[in-house]
């Protein structure tokens, strides 16, 4: 059908309506020519034939309206045209066109009745519409008349009434708008009064009212203004929130939180609060450090204000370091206290929360409030660690910004104590172990302590080289716990607790945390300084020494030391000071005690020690204080403490015990353990390159290669060890040796405390130090006093006198030889000089025993040596030897209380060996290796010479040589 319409359109046919109005053909409708009509008539009229012609038309002709038939037929023409074929093809196309035209004409004629009928219906409808238009016109005209005559007046009244009602509402709205426009003044007043909840409540009500009148054009401007005001309130509220970070006020914070609740921004407020706390920490520490830096710089240079905090910390001077650290911790404490009180406020607020309501709206509000509270609680709990981490980072930057290796000891102890208190604050604040602070202070402590220890060792060497080894008089009840440095020994507190904390806990019976104790007022870092001063005064009032102002001469040569001289002045005096009453009283007491010690060795007596000994003890106390405050470096400190003892022990041995001439002649003087200890000290601590050089030349260069080593000390030239009148410096030897023994006793006293401080993995070091070093202190008595014993008696004279005695006598003598009297006289002289020494320095019983033992042992060995030099000896001569020795023993026992007499058997056995037979002599040689080869050979040659043949003698001498060979 579409194709037919398309064909009709191409033929120019009109619609039926147009055909009725104008039944003539359309302008474009082409009437077939006569020739065409003729051809159409000539064509068969068989419908089936027509249909076949139509069917023979190619499909492309029905494809679309825009099909170009001419172009199509032209394109189909073959390259070579044939007129006959073209005419035939043209005739075919004409037949197809005629069939189509005829078919169209038939269809039009077939539908003609229906077309006419429909056209009549349209004409009728047009007539009816014209009638309806006339009726409507009349109705309008009649309604207009009715309006004018009946309703215009009544409707006017109603309209005026309605307008009046609208204007009344408008007037009320305008008054409300006027009030809204004036609220900004009241809002400003409320903000000045810090009534943030009221201001926000008012602003929200105004916004709600403004939304009611949003249809007015002026309201849009007012709404914008109210929104700006609300944003301004939020900004001021944010500023008010930031103020709580430094100084928490309950009422102020309550208003701020209520305001955020009205804004429904509780969670946002908590986020802002943590940001403000972080910013407050940064601003606080920066301002504190900046203030000290500018104060120390002394000029108005503003370059410091532009520095980063880390760089600013490097400009803190040594003098201002401790006050700045204290102020820094005070300021940080205020911030953390504010955070702590903020958490307390929220905890109490959660408890006071109203019970949930039953209606749906109330339930929704309650659920939202629970979510807010849960968020706030988690945020605050997570914020604890974050805030403490910020504090640690700031303090760490401050700690590492300055090299504290050259700080005074007291200043560094204050730093350690402040940081210890700060770590305690951190533990109470969030349960943190303060790893950052521990790592920082450990690094500084190790650095400081190495430098401090190196300096102290150098000072100890200087003290030892200037020490005259005079007795330092102290009270008989002296104890190291009386020293200021060991006050902690008398306090029952854990080593991990700082001194200032101990004062607090002693004052407060009930254990309170720092945040509870200083919640309302005060600061834990302020109490530290006060307690330190009070403790110092208490120590000075209860020290255990006879002290006076003339103590200054003790360290008049050591003014370079900044802290030790003052402490030493306060706590002990030199024996040679000029305070006559105290000195004379002390000396009388000491003399009586010394005599008692030497003669009776009874009663309690003041310990023997020197100024240097006290200095070492004080250093040990300071080292242990540092351990108490900072456990991570405990092993380093204890190792350094052991070096102090090692160096003192090595110095005493070097000064008084090292004598190659007498060491070799004194069998068993130095035990293998003591020798191992001395070798270890020499290898690990003593800088041997300095030996043989002047003491002034070893302070710089050599120490740079091995900083942990110290040059070997040299004995002061003021100490004379060669005078026989003083028993070769016996007084100085006693003071030195017994002060070392006293020092070892103090180390034994401190062992349990050091053991608790030592890490478990390092405890074997401490145990070895005590078993191999401290316990060997008393063993030094033997080599030191052996030197005195070797020189105190003239043993060479004894040998000469014995060589002049004739031993091959033929009769038994009743009178002993002269050399015995000479020897006893030497002992009497020794006893007298020992008594003289004891009037100046108390000679303890162990010392006198060692001296007598050495002298007697040397005398007995001299007797054996003399007997071993005998060329000829008879049985009567052997009896005379026994008589001489018995006389010597009898007289000697009256001079000394020592029992049994040392080496008595050594002499008697040798004398009795003169009576042995050949077989017994061979066994004697094998069993008694304590005698020298010369002495044994003398027994063979002198005693058995006339009784045995040459072969037997050679056999015995060979046995002696076999015994001596391993010794070589």
C-alpha cells in the first residue's frame, strides 16, 4: 500500500478531500497520450497476464522513494549498444508501466463510492461546529451582563477582606524579619561572654525562622548573613577549644562541648581537639626553646623564629640547658594534664548521661548519642599514644640537639632525673615504656659517661700521683652510706624511681599517681629542684666526718675540678690541717687506738683510708646514682666502676709492691689469681706506651689511640720509701694497702645492689670481677710488706756472721753463737720501729702478722742458707745449730704473739737432715723440694762426704740435679 501511495505521489494524485473541492486532476497528474492509450488498449486485458507483467518488475523499483530509475536503467546498459535490443527492452518497460497505470486506475475507480460518502460526513460536521460557535458567543454575552448586574460588588468585598488578611500576615512577617536582622548584635554580645551554646541556639532558631520566610527576597541575604555568623561562631568555638589544650577549665570545656553538640559536630570537635593538642605541643616547646635561645643570644636577631624546632635546639647553651629542659617538661606536663582532665570530663559525662526514651525520635537521638560517645572514647584512648609520641619526639629532638658529654655531673644527673620523671609521667599517661626517650637518653648517657669516666680516670691518676698516702681521719663509725652520693642506700626505694619521686612517696602515705597529686595545682618538675636542695642540706647536717673550713688545703692543688673539691671540703679533712683542738683530739684518740691496734689488736677503730680512697668511693656512688636513674647503661657503668677499682689496685701494687729484686726471692708472694688479675688490668686498662716517659707527656697523644686506656701512674716524689727509720715507708704502705682493703670491703657491701642492677646476661662479669679482683685486694699485703721485711733486717750481715762460725767442733757447746743475738737485736729494732710507725698510723693486726711472718720467714731462710754454706760440720756442730735455733725461737716468741712460728719446720728439718744415712738422704732429696739445689748438695757433701764413696755421692748429686732441672 505504501508503494501505491508513493506511486500516487509521484504521479501527483491528491487526497480525497482535495479531489472533492476540486475534482479536476492535479497539476502534476499526467494524462496518457493517445499513443499510450492505444497501446494500453492493445494490451491484453487478461488480469492474470497483467499480474504477471507487474510481477516481472524488478524489486529494486519498490525499494524506496528516492530510487532513480533512469540512473538505474542507464547503468544496466551494456558497453556495446544494440538498437534492436534497446527497443525491445524499451517496449518491455512500457508494457510494465501500462500495467501499473491500469492497475492504479482500477483501484481508484473501485474506492470512489467510499470516498464520496466520507466527504458528506465531513461537510455535516462543519455545519454543526458553526452552530456551536454561535451558541458560545451568546452565552458569553449573557454572562457579562450577569457579572455587571449581580456579583461585582459582593466579590469586591471578599477580595478586600482577603487582601487585608494577607497584609496582616505580611506585617507580622516583616516584624519577625526586622527582629532577625537585629540578632547579630545579640550574637556578638553572647560570643564576647563566651556563651557559645546560647549563641548557637539563637543562630539556629534564626535560621529556622528565616527558612519560614524564604519566599521573601530580602530573606536570602539574611539567610546568608546568618550562615556567615554561624561559621564565625564555629571559628571562635574552635579557638575556644584550642585554649583547653594548655589550661583545662571544666566550665569552659563544658560550654564548648555543649555548643558542638548543638551543632551536631561532636566527632568533628574531637578530631579538631587532637589536632589542637598536637599543635599546642609544637607551639609550646618552640616558644620555650626560642625564649632561651634568644635570651642567650642577647640580640634582637629574628632568624631564630624562622628556624625549625630541631635546628633551634642546637643553639641551647650548656648553662641554660637544664633550666630550659625543666621549663620544657613543665609546659608539656600542662598539655598532658589538660588531656588527662579532658578524658576525665568525658568519663564523668558518660556516667551522667540521661536514660534512653521510648519514643522513636528519642530512640534515634539516643542511638546517635551512643555512637558519638563511642567515637569520642576510642578517639581519646588512641590519642593518648599519639600525644605521648609527640611529646617524646619533641623531647628527643631537644636531648639530641646538644652534646652533653662535657656537662657537670650534677647537671647531667638532673637531666637524667627530669627525663626519668617524664618517663614516669608517660607510663601513667598511656602505659608507654617511652622507647624513644630511653633510646635518646641512653645514647646521651653512654656518650656522656664515656667522656666522664675518661676524665675521672685521668683525675684519679692525678690524685694517685699527688697522693702522699697520709691517713685521712674519719670517725670510727664511718660508713659510705653517710656520704651524699650514697644517700640512696639508706632509702627504701626501687632503683627505677627517681629521687624526687621518692620524696613524694615518703610524704604521701597513700600512693597517688602524678596526675592525681598535681591535678589541681603544682608541677612534678617544680618539686624536683626543691627536694634536691633539701636533700643536700640534710646530708651536710648528718655527715659522718670531722670537717672544718681548713679542709681547703686538701685539694688546693686540684682547683681544676669543678665539683669534687667542694664535696670533699664538706665531708673530710686532711690529717695535716691546722685546726688545733679537733686535730689534737683526733690524734690523741688515733694514737691510743693505733697502739691498741698494734699491741693488742682489739676494739673497733676508724678505717684506714686516704683522700683518694674517698674520691674513688664518691665516684662509685655517682656511677651507681646514674645506674639507678638509667638502667639501660647499667653494664657500661658497672664496667667503669670495676675499672676504678682496677686502677686503684694496680696503682697500689705498682707503687709499693712491684720490686723485681724481692719478688723473685719471695716464694708464693703473688698468687696465680692475683698475677692473672694484674696482667689483665695491665693489658686492658694501662697504656704501657707511657712507661718510662714523664707524666706530663702522656696527657694527649697516646690517649687518642686507645681512649679506654690510662697511663700507668707514678708515685709522688714526696713519698720516700728508702728510709730505714720509717721502715721504708711502712706508714704509707699501710695506708695504701689498707685503704685498698677498705675499698674492697665497700665493694663487697655494694655487691648485692650492683647485682640487682646488672642485666641477667652480664651477671657473670660481675661475679668474675668480685671473685678474681675484689677478693684479691688483701692478697696485695704479701708482696707489699715483703719489700719492707726484706729490707728491715740485715740478712747479709747474718750470713757473714754465720760464715765465721766454726762448725766442726769436737765438744758440745752450752753457749749459742753471737749471730743469734745480732739477729734477735735486729728483730727488737724492727719491733721498736714498728711501734714508732704505729704511733702515726694504726697498724692493723693482719698487717703486723704479715710483717712478722715475712721477717721471720726471711730470717729462717737466711739461717738455712747460712747452714747450707757450711764447708765442714761435726755432730757437735749440728748440736750447736740446734742450740742456736732453739735460743732464737725462745727469744723470738717473747717479741711476737704469732704462733706457730713461720718456717720453723723448714729450719729444723734441714738441721736434722745432717743425721741422715745415705738411703734416707736419697728419699729426703725427693721429698723436700723446698730447699735449693745448693742446700741439698751441701747436705750430701758435708754430712755424708766422709761416710760414702764417690759413686754414691755422684748418685745423690745427680738426683738433686734431676729435681732442679724442671725448675729451669
